[in-house]
C-alpha cells in the first residue's frame, strides 16, 4: 500500500528547484545530523513530484533504510516524522529568505557605508536601485524599501561631508525620501480605511468616527492626489487606484465616476504590480461592484465581466498555487445566474470545481447544481441537490437554507416550508458560531418569508395595502438576504 503521510504532502508541494534545495538542506550537517534522513531523501527523490508509484510503500522504504532487518512500522513512522520536521524547518528557512531579501541587502550597504568602502557602496546601492526603483512589481514594500534606500544614500552623502558644498544632492535625497514616504503612508492609510469601512458594515459602528477616516478627509485627498501629477507623475496612477477605491467604499461615488476611473487605472497599470497585489486590485473592482449592487444599482453585468477578467488572468486566488476561495466560487456562480448566464455557469463549474479544496468539492457540486436548477425553473432537481449539501460554513449554510425555502415555496410545498422554517429557527437559537450580523440578515429573511408564505397559503393573494406595506419594509431593510426574490414574490 502506497505511503500516506503529511511528510509526503509537504514534499509534493515543493517545486523542482525547491526540492533540489531541500536535498542540500538535508545534507547540511548544520540543519541535519541524521544520515538516514539523507537516505530517505534519496529514496523520495525518485518519486517527486507525484509520489504515486505503487512501489512507494512503507516496506520498500524500510528495506532501503535497514537492509536485511525485520520490518518495524514504528521506525518508518519515526523517519517520516523526522523528515517532516526537516521539511517544516526548510519552509521556515525559505520564507525568511524570501521576506528578508531586501533587509539583507540593505544591511550590507549600510555596513559598507560604515566601513567607508565607498567604491563597493556605490556599486551595491546602484544594483539595488536597478532592482527596486523601477516602477514594476509594486506592492506595500515598494515605497518603504525605496524610502530606506534614499535614507541610506542621504546618510552616505552627509557622512562624506556633501551637505555643505553639494546642497542640491542632499535636497534631491530629501525630496525623494518625502515622495516615497508620502506614497507609502497614503496607500497604507487608504487600505486601512477600506478595511475599516468593510468591517463596519455588519456592525453598529460609524467608520467616519475614526482617526484613519478623519486623517484622509482633513487631507483633502483629491486635490493632493492631483498634485502628484506634477511632483511624482510616475506614482500618480498607483496612488489614484487606492484613492478611487477609498472614495467608492466611503460612499462618495453616486455618479459612478470614481469606479470608472478605478477600472481604467487598474486595467491599464495592472502589469506594474506584483502577483499578490494584482489579485488585490481585481478585488477592488469586485468589491466596488458588490457595493453598487447593494445600493440597488445595475452592476451585475459589470461584476460578471470583472469575474471573467479575474479568471482569464488567473487572478482568482492570492497565489498561483492556492485553492479557489470557496466564497469567491459561490459569488461567481450566484452573480452569473442572476443575469441568466446558464451555459457560462455550467462551463465555469466544470472547469473550476477541482480548484476548490478537496473537502468542499462534493458539497459545492451539489450546491452549484441546485442553484443552476433553481434558476432554470427545475425546482424538483434543485430540491434533490439541496438535500445532498452538508455545509457548516455559515455564509453558505444560510444560502442553502434560504434556497431550500425558496424551492419549497416555488413548488407550493407550503407544509414542508413551515416545517423547514421551524427547524431553521431552532438551529439558529443554538448557533453560537455564526456572526450576529449574518444571523440577523437571515432572520429578517425568515420573518418576511413567513409573512409572505402565510398569505399565500391561506389567502393565495395579497391585498393592495398589505402588499405595498410589506414591499416598503423589505425595500428599506438593509440587512436582508434574497431581497429581490422576496420582492418578486410580492409582485406575483
């Protein structure tokens, strides 16, 4: 029987270059003093990256490690455990090397300055300029790293006595320091504001009464951002992206002009950013569309187009190797179906279902098919798939419950719907894991659904006054799931 082990899972995650480097890591006496781990690496080397050979068994590994000895399962498990620990240590080493690459280079340049090794200093800082000053691969650290480089150069120039006889050199250093620091600070504060605003939506919390928001408003950001066209034109598009996203999130985009500018800047300058930041910028567009839709604007087609751009560019995950986010998968499907993109949705499910974490695939398959069937009017098929969904994740759990109630209503299974309502109310009382704001949104749905169901079940029609009253209540309710469907049922 092939080996199933966390150690194998970890080694599978390493690409060819990383696996080779891990071999050097294992062979180094500084990191590993157990020669059997070197032997084990050499055994596994033949099976990387798939590790799916029927020859890769515990018995085979034991025979290679302990030739001629009687098989002992605990020895195999001990060795697997040790190479797992080495693998974990290697990942730490790998991450530290990646995250501290600039810090190490900066430290070297600083030490060259301290030792008055001017020729080497100038060579190394020029090399760093070539790597870090080009306006590409922009992320949070781009501006802070370049600020540090300007400080190094400033200290070097002052230390060599140029402050007195070459003031323009110092002035240029100071201005560049200011430009990088301002850009870094503004982008960071725009991002913090956006996070605060988004998280305030589900709580009784006024984001305008925060130091982050007050700072931006007092700055007069639009006028200041425009001034960057003069003083730092190469950074203007970058700052404009974060500024326009802030204006949308803060509710200043009634005419959609900030969204149009955001979209223009993001699509035009996307190539200047790192892979991770590209993903964030596409989320800016997605979240902006979501906010417009919540305000009642017709942005579903626009959101669908954003989703298609994310998929076409592979920017639906933080990193290339990441699984498709479950909530993101759900959002793509629900929005596409809301504009009747049935064929496209079927193709999306078929292509991307296996990019979800394995433990979610079966549930998401049935949930997706239930949604698809519901929107096609195949309610029996929808109910059949709903019964096979066993999600405990609150956002999708409530979706499934709502979909079951909607399907029972469409099928006129009113008795079953009443039973489902009672069941869900009891489950919600005992639900301590889901956030209060999400429970409140679903509870409002249950209350309005119950009132509509009662009238439909007992009287089969609404009085004009009752329908108008209920319609006004539903329209004004901000914390509510499936609002459009509820309003649709009132108009029938």
